[in-house]
């Protein structure tokens, strides 16, 4: 379907107002672009190690939104709320629902845009809207709705085939372990170097290093030499920052007996549940939680309560800036002799993560493995 694509330029002070008006007019899913510096909270929730260089803030913002040209409907104004729009409905709505409001109908896209511009003009009396510049174009939803799926094709990590749900298993997959993933809004298709490093290290830990061909990088042989240490790791695993659930799912398919996965993003957890259901028949073999393990003491107690003696393996494929503080408390979740596999570390922060792990006297680093610009550090909880 062809949508009308609008690009609206206003002062940054007006962005929240514009967003509210568009929402109440029934426009869903807007994109805001500005140069306002990111807060520390926003940076902490970004899946990047290096924040974008936005340049100096010029006080201007661009709001992009899409309108169905065939739309039509009715808006309701609350007379007791300074004339603010309070709801919208389709044109067949029961007028009795609007007893305490007076109605403005818009039967076309042009009516909706006219109302938006009127709201902006009226807002200039109390808000620094600035110059309003509106441009119109077109967008085919086929170009953006599923376009990204073209770039997620089946691929292998050693003897594991990872494929999206909408793709068939290749005829030459050769009997590999098949994992189906629909990443949805979560982070993690498995194709990134950080996830591949984790998969290889998890496989080594669960197998006790029995497969000497686990690593493509022969420089990781020191890790293989410690196979007997890893062989005692066992079968329980805690996945911190599970994203789409891909690492936890693969761990179960590789022989883990019990998985607990947690992510700060509740949408990621819901997506992970769907992916678990696609791949794992025994629902009793995993539990998923949403929350911030670094800040929520109650969540920490719940996670510890699921495995009071600690986990054999803890995996954190997140970001260096999260792994650093996590390294100070992660041993609380580990059995003595347990393994901590960390990844998501850009090589420029390798030394910082290594130092953080070494500051925890209960941990000792076993091996550091690399893939392109990315690093995974594997540590063990000492038998103190």
C-alpha cells in the first residue's frame, strides 16, 4: 500500500506537542530526528558502545510520519480540557459516546493535515514552535515493513543452522542443529560477531572442550587446553540480556538442562518467549524475567532463588559499559568453578572489561577470544 510520507520541521520545543497531536489524530509510529544531546539514561538503553556524533544542537527537529490517503474519521474535543483532542474513532462511531465533547470530522488526509497545522498555529501563543516547514512525499509500506527481512538469511555457526522463521531450511543443511528465530523488536539474530563468539564459548563450556574444532581462530587454543576446567561446568545457565533468546535456546539444544534468561526490555522478553516456543518443547526447562539485574535487588533475589546454589554458566552478551559493573556482582550468581562468558565488547574497551573482571577477586580470566573488532572474555569463579 502507498502511504503519504510527511516531513515536518519545527523547533525542538514543539516536538512533544506535535507527537501528542499526531497521536490523538490517530497517526501511529512517528520518527523524530534532532541534535539534542542524549541523556545518560538514554545512552544506557542503547545497543551501541559508541554514541552517535549528533553535532551541535541547532534547536530544530524533524518529525516524520505516515498517513493512509484513504483514511477518514472523527476527532473529539474535550470542552473542559482547553479544547484538547481527547480521542478519535472511525466514522461509524456512536455519537452518544461524545456527549461531553464537540466533534470535528475529517474525511480525508487533507483535513487531518489542516487540523495539525491549525493546532501548531494556535500553539504559537504559548510554545516556541518556530518556523513550520511541511513536506509531502510517498512511501510504499513494502519498502519498510518487511524490507529488513531480506538481509536475514539462514547461516551456520559450526554445526548449528540459524534461520529466520520465514525461510525454509536449505536442502544442503547437512543434519545440523536447526534454530528458528524471529527477532521481532528484540536484539539478536545470531549473525553478529559478538553472538557467534558466545555460541562458540557456550558450546565449549557445555561439551568440556571435547570438540577441538569449535573455534575457527586457532589462537584460542589456550581456551581448549582448559577443557577439563570447563568440563566441570555443568548444565545450568543464566543469560543476562537475552534479547531474542537465541543464546539460551541454543544452550538448551546443546545440552543445558535449565535456563534462566533476563532482559531489561519487556518486549525482548515477550519475543524471546515466542522463540522459545518455536524451538523448545519442554517449557519447564526455562524461565524468563524482565528487569534490570544491576539495579533491582528484588529481581536479583528472584534470579538467585531459581538456582540457590548458583549457575554453572553465566552469559552476558551486552555492552562493555554494562559488563563492567556486572563483573562486580556476577560471581553471586555462579557456582564455585562456574563459568562467566561475556561478549558484546568492542576491542577499544577490552582492557576496561578485563580490568573490571580482575577487580573481582572471586574471578579469574581463562581466555580472551576475538572476531574482527569484537571480543569475548571467559572467566571462572575460583574455588575460594
